C-alpha cells in the first residue's frame, strides 16, 4: 500500500473515531494545513481553527456540516480541488470568514456569500455569473 493510500485510510479511521485531524494534517496554533493530502472531504477540524488550507486535494463538494462549529474560521483556501458545488448554508456558518480562496476548481455557480468576505479568489472556475449577483460587492 502506498503512503497516500494509507494516509487517506488513516484520515477515514480518525474521522470515524471522532479524533482530530491534527494527526493527519499539520496543525500549527490555530492553522490547519492539509495541502496535497489526497483528501476527498473536508476533515474534522479543531473548533479553534482560524486558518484552513486544503489545496491540491480531491474534494468535490462542500457541505454545511463540513464547517459546523468552526465559528472562528477567518480564511479558507480550497485551491486546486475538484469542487463543483458548495451548499447554500455552508459558508453562512462562518460568521468571521474574511478570505475565501477557491481558484482552479469546477464551480459553475456560487450562491450568496457572507457579508464579511474581504478577499475572494474564484479565478479558473466555470462560473457563469459573479460579482454583484453574488451579493458580495456593494455599490456605494
């Protein structure tokens, strides 16, 4: 069994057991880095997480449960996955979210975003519309 296969299996076992992701990902303070970890889902995260990096994985969708209880999360970087959908409620569970980094995914649509977003990177997606229709940019 190659290392990445065993890493994915370990992540699954840890999630089923309810153990923190910090045994699979790198956790430094309130930052969690799961880059290039062959993940297919957002892993279970410590509730103190403020910065999440899950670049270069195989995540296809974001569910509301993925961010449940993560009220301190300020930055989410999901660059270079295969994300085609984000649940309508998923991002609204993040009251202090400021940076949403989503380049190089397969998003065709993105519903309304939390009003606290100050950095949004959605380049290299398949979006049909964006900007004011996302409810992010004010025209004052």
